[in-house]
C-alpha cells in the first residue's frame, strides 16, 4: 500500500489499509454482528467474511483497516470486478470504536485504486434507502447518485397461466435485447440489472446474458403483436429464514420491463410458474423505482418491497478520486 493508506488516530493507534486475512474473521464478526439490529435485520458479514478471504483473487479483493499490526480491525470493504470495465464495492463496515476518522473513505479509495489498476472505468455500490449513514459514507468516499430500484415479489404458483404468448428461445432473446435498447426501463436503470455471477450486485445487461438465459430456459419474453416485454431468472440462492437454522431458496430475476399492465401481468405469471417449477420459495424481480413501474406491478396484484434500494456510482477515470 502507499503511504496514503496509513494514518494515526487521535489516541496514537496506527491504522493501515491492507488485504484481509483469515485471522481477521473474529474481529470483523465482533463489530458487524449487530450492524442492523435497529432495523430488525442481521448482518451477513460474519458469515461470508471467511469465504471472501478464501476466495480473493485477481478479480476480487477484500480490504480491512488494520489497527496496530493486527491488534484490532477498524473497517472492512470488498471490491469485485464484474466485467472488464465494471467494478463493484460491497460490505462497507466501520468499527464503531473508530468512526469519525475517515476510514470509510480510505477503504473506498483503496478499492478504487485496485479496480482501476485492473481496467475498471466505473465502480458502483448498493445502499438501502433507509441507511442514511451508509449513503453519507458512500458520498464522502467519492460515489455519486446513480439509480434506484424496487423489488417485485410474485408468489410461486405452478398453476399461473400467462394470458399473452410468452417465448424463451434464441429468437426471443434477440427480441428481448432489441426491446431493452428502446425501453424506458433501460433508461431509468441506466442499463443496469442484477449481475448473473455476483449475488446482490448490479452490472450492465449484455445481449449474451439473454442468450444464455434462453439456452437454460430462464428467459420469458412476451411476443404478442410484437415484443412487449421480458424478464429472466438471473440466479437462485439459499438464505436463512430464522434463528433456528431454517433456510429457503430465493429466486432473483435480473430485471423486468414491459409496455403495459397486461404484459406485466403475463410476465409475473410466467415468473410465478417458473419459480414453482424450480422449487423456489420466494422471488425478487428488479424493477425501476418510479410511479409507472410500481403502480403497474400493483395493478397486477403482485407484491412490491416496502422501500427502494439505491445504486451509487464512481467514475474511475476521474483522477480527483485518487
């Protein structure tokens, strides 16, 4: 690390940004286990941190702020390359004992340097809309406002029957791509969808993703008097449901875009049927956060998340960030 990654606290502690090590796990767990207790939610960091460290490589780097050469950990942040030019920052946490010292910015800039060295021209992150502290830390670190989205949450239903024609072959993939290029949803989301490889990350949709989804029977394109909308299953993941070790399968659909309410209804029914067939317990479909998309979804009697999520972005071609 450069000299800019080392500083001393008011109390004299030596703080250094470095790559995370397996031995940091207990210290990270100690200050992250109650991160969102006021929101009634648990933090995933204690569970995933050991895996993060183990899986670090050319396209992923986990950073921590080291206190006095391993005596404690003051913060953590991971950077991931999602494509040749897109980086993602996640898991920003600062130990309450060391807050107010600009450590979030130190970690963010370390990820920016790491990502730019690997060819990234942009870095993004996701922050819950209610997480005011996280939003402030992101802005201070160099991120700027990006886009916002919400989750549609249709219930799995093996008997759901779309009222319009839904196709999913290679031709439907190309039709979906053409639709996406002219869609208001693409404009409102700045072309971003859920990433297929990194869970809970967003990247720019590529034509090849739709073709891959078609080949795996994960694409649902409404082609009825022309192409009217599409969605696709991006990935499934297991998540805890309670403190007793229960889990469920969550199906995440990368984005949904449509022309009208009837098309939205057909897409959500196709998703409901697909989720049931795949043994998925609950569903999330990314939609833009605006009156049109949320009210269209509501008009189909499909559930919607209570609050939006925010995506922020940093231009890594801006030397002022370094």
